[in-house]
């Protein structure tokens, strides 16, 4: 196997060397002034990235743990919740709420579909759910939903929105307060350019209000305990101190670049990846639109196995892209371009895809993918 | 403030440079062969440290999250559980089970007491609890309980033991299988010499059996989901890949040293710390016995404030020790000597304590603490 590695999955994502270096600093005590300064800065920086003035809670857990905190703090056993699902993560939140004994109603689409505000309004009318689960970026399909429109429908109905923004926050626009999103969950390991191990959850005043009457049992993920500790400033339990330090460095880099610049970069990377794929005559699975700036899902030419392609990329060239699912698993592969990624990561992926596909018998004009990608990128950043 | 730092708390603990370096390696994908090799090795190495042939489950969470997995996988709402408590952590597990709606019975001691097998047998008889929470090393007081004897009583009664071994596993002897302990919980950040962020849970066949009828809701901490994923080998959710790599390096170092050697080293460090404190005429709060090999709790001379001492150590010399609790908080301080610690860390702590205490008016003959500590250490390792 090649010794050099290229991580182009939709998460975990590559991490800047400064962030890895921060994570390698000696361990410090979580109740002392050295760590407190880092924690205070991280919580402030998270608010800037979330575009919120409300609380952002920090948990030592994966993003799934962060989402679970929303379930147990907002809901009661048997309570109706509406889960909007069009892929793997939507289905995970459905299963999670069911495991907690909630009455889970669904607005369920085929994988790869884009949830529509009208459908949501109708299902909210039918179910009278007071809590709605939304997925911003469905990494399993590459679809980024219009959470602004969906969130507005939820608000209109007087319900609370819980948004899975694990792979989107920091990559595509998300305005927690301005869009009236009640709970937004993300993780450290995607656009926030930090190793996995931390989850973050913003909580609106309305969500705090609802949490006071929610009776599902909770301890580790209890919001109130977490907020009280963060106010000290402190954490309720021993946090992943090294990863918090890494996050501090990463958020510094992200805010230095500027949130809008980072989002524009992701739009340009998405355009480049799609242009390259199309130039190679590959069919796009994720929508060909600017919101698809997180991960590009692509179909192999008919008769060429996507798993074989992925294994060749990985085992011969050290390039990791993600696979597909369901009845098109044998033709789907996904290139992540989230976080610490530039256009040459995208062209590396496209180059290797071209190389392997041609070997596997595809009819692709050599070099067209990279050329088209660079052209699209240049046009995007010139504007 | 001094720029050099000495971390002498009972956790997080200092981490070897090799472990920090491993944590700084580039992020890899959690579903690829690079990570799978690390995961398989870590799970095998954990079994060696746990001294078990059964499953050890890995969670991205603090040790508290690991303990919560035992609560939600073993218990049903309203079910009786017996919590043995003689300090902060025992009380935490009591509160946790209460938050989950269990009928929590207690065997409760004054903080600093050592739980006794006879008391436990009596309370088990009275309560008929089928699940018992035990704390191996109560870091808030420095007491290490005789978990072998306590576990035997639990087994005798046909109940299941859940052992908080967060600060003990790897430092003091713990024989998961030979002592018949059903569930043993630990974290990465103590004797396992890794930054915080991972929790581990061993599960006996009897505990698996009980988990099948336990009806508390669970998703993130679900044992069966976790075991199934680990069997792939995989993880149910994105794990803290960098911390798992760090753990791999740390477990390698621990097993290279040898578990018994590491335990003997902790005994020697405990003796050294106690001998030093006694030579300075300081009163020990934690028992003066070899099992107290994790953290030494010490009282300041009457009239000298322990918080003032701790702040001086920290702010003037960069030395972090832990504080006390309750009605003796103003006289208690705790020196951790867990994991990547040698005798010179202990003498550094004692030297600085001497320096500050003398300044604060204590009558201590200069140098006697360090001399006694080295002597005790030498005698211990010579045997």
C-alpha cells in the first residue's frame, strides 16, 4: 500500500498540522486556569461559528451523543416527534427516538431526495409534533437541505427544530439565531477541522423551556448540569482536554480565514468536484447545486464496481473516499471536501479516480476531469 | 506563573511523549484498514490489562459515560440497585441511578471510610438488590477498597457487581475474571496514561444475560450495538480516532513495562509519598497501607489553609495537586501518583509542599520529606 494518505471522506476530515500540534501538547488539569482559559475561548468561538448568542454546550462524545442529548432533554416517553429522513442519518435519529420510547412520526423520502418545506408543513399539521428532527447535510447522499425554509415551517407551527449539522456547520451557511433554529448539533471532526471526540449543541430559550418538562431520564447528557458547569467555567465531567485544545486552534484558524470565506471555499470545492466528475462523463448522484458543498456523491459508469474502485484508490494510492448504500451501493462513491481541504485535494481524488476507472475499462479522456475542476474552481473564487 | 507544569492530580494524569506523538498523527478514517488494525490491537491489549477473556467495550466518552452504560444496560425503571458510597464518585453513581428512576439503596459511609464486606453482605440481604455499584479507587479520598472481597460478597448473593475502576485499573491489582467482577468501568486518562476522552467497560456473560431484560432506554451507550460493531471490527459511531491511537501507544508502553511491575511501581510511589508526608509531620487522610497506591490525601498542619497551599503550588511553581471536600476542605490536599509518574515527580511535589508550608509558618525540618520519600521508594523497589 502507498505510504502517503489522502483523507477525502465526509468525516473524520483532515486536520491542519497546527491543530495536531495543539492536540499533542502536555495534558493539563481540567479544573485549572490553563484549561479554563481554553474552555472560555472555545465556547465563545463556537458561538461565532454557530451564529448564536445562546448557549452552546460541549460534550465529550461523538456527534451521535450530541444528538442524543437533544432527544433526552426535549422529549418525554410516548411523546410525538417528527423525523425528516432522506438518508442514513435521518434514519439514525428516527431509530434513536424510537429506542427512547417516543412516538416517532416520519417524513420519509427515498435516499438522495431533498426534503421540501411544503411536505413538512403537511406532516406537522397531521402529526401535531412539537419537536422536529432535521438533517442539514445528509452525508450519506450529499444532499444539503434548505434548513432555513424547513426551520421556518417548524417555527410557524410552534414546534421546536433539532438540526443535525454535524457535517455542515462551518462549511455551508447556517444561521442558528436568524433562522430560528432551536437546537443545532455538530461534531469536532468535520468542517471544524479537529479530530473526533467532541459534540456541540446550541440550545434556544424555547428549547430550554421545553427541557424543563421533558421527562426522559438523563445524566451524562443533561443540558442543565452541563450549562451550570460551563458557567463556572468548568465541565460536569472530565472533558477530552487535548481535543478541546485542538479545537481551540482549529476554531482560531477557521475564524482567521473568516466563516464566509470558508463557506465560499466549500462552494468552490463542490463546483470543482462536480465539474470534474461531469467532464469525465460520470453521473452525479448528489444535486448539482451550490448547496452541495460538503460531499459529492458520484456514480461509476455502468458495469464498473464502485467498491472495487474505492479499494483500488485506498490500497494502491492511499486515497480514502466513502462508499454508497442500498441498491446502488455497487455504483456509488462519495468524495468529501469538508474542512481543511483545498482544490488540489479534489484534483488528487479526481486524478486517481480517472486513473483507476480507465484501467477498469471506462472510456474517459485523460486529464479532462482535473482541467474542468480547476477551471470551475478558478471561476468560483474569481467572482 | 511558572512556565513549566507538573500535573500531580488523580486525573487527568501526565502522558508519555510517545503517546502525545501518537495522538498528533494525521487523522485516519475509522472504517479503513489503518484504523481497524489499531482498534483490534487496542481491544486485545485492554483485555490483558483488564485480566479478562470477555468483551471490553470502547466508548467515546468520559468515565462517567462508561458508568452510565452500565446503568442503562443492566437496570429497569424502578429496579433496586445497591450503591456502595464513601466519597464523591460513590455519590455520583447513586445520583445517576436515581436520575434513571431506579430504587437506589445505599451502603453509605462517611467520606474517607473503607467499605467493609460484612456491611455489604448485610445490606444485600436487606435490599435483595441484583445489581451493586462498587468504587475501587475513590479518588476523592484516596481510599482503595478491597474489591476482591466486596465482589465475592456480591457474587455469593447472586447479584452483579459494577466496579468503578476509573483511577485504579493499571495502577493497583484488579482481576476482572478471577475475582468474578461483572462490569468494570475505566477511562483513558488515569493509569492508562492517555488523554481523556475514552471509556472502557468489561461485560461478563452474566451481565450480558441481565442486559437482555433490562428495559432502561439506550442508544449511544447500548452494549449490544457496541459489541456488534466491535466484532466487525468497527465502532458504532465515529470514535475519537486520535485518542484511540494514543491509547494504543500507551497500552504498548504499559504492557512493555509489565502490569505487575507497573503495580509495584505504584505501591512504591504510594509508600514514598506517605513516608515523605509523615516525615514532614503531616497527617495522612488516606489510609497508610499499600493499597493506597493511587492518590495520597494529606492534611495541612492546623491553621494552614490547604486551598492557599494549592494555589501557591500552582500559581508560583506550576504544580497542580487536587483539593479536598466537605468540612475538612480547608485542610485537605491530594497528590496523585497514577500512570506516567516516577519517584521524582513525588519528590518534586513534596519539595514544593515543604517550601510553601514553611513560608506559611509550618514547623518542618528542611529536606526530611524528600529524604524519607526516596528511602521508602528505594526500600520498596529493592525488595
